[in-house]
C-alpha cells in the first residue's frame, strides 16, 4: 500500500517538531519526527493492524483507524490500496474535541 500524508498530518508533524525543538532540543525533535514518520510508513505493509479510535467508535464511525507511538496517536484511513494519514495528535490532549474538529468537519 502507498502511505499518503494529508496536509493536516504534515502540519501536525511540523508543529510537533517545532514544539520539541523549542522546548527541548534539536536532537530530540529530529528523533521524534523520524520516529513518527517511520511509524506511519509501517502502515504500508500492515494497515489493518490499527484499531478504531474509541472516541469515534462510541458514535458509530468506523472508517478511521489509529496506531500509537506514545503519547502520539496516528489517525488514518485505508481507501482502496492507499493509506491516508489524517492527523498525528498528542494523546494527552482532549482527543474527543480534536477528532470532532479535525475528522468530522464537512
């Protein structure tokens, strides 16, 4: 499968990098960025391994899946033979609200 990053997910990666760079170090920012990016790429071989985010499952939405690189949650969809990374969120935040704002907007 091909792994694609939608623009929101690209912005998430950049924001995470910048935050860690400013608040910790360039080394940690680069290591985290690479870890998140590579975790996303692992979906090309096994996209079905993720689970439905519980916040979405509760309201009957099952088209999104997630994998975790603690504390980050990588939310994605599988469409035909492609994986689309929709967002990369810090699991310590209010995920219910973030998912509603980001994934359910029309």
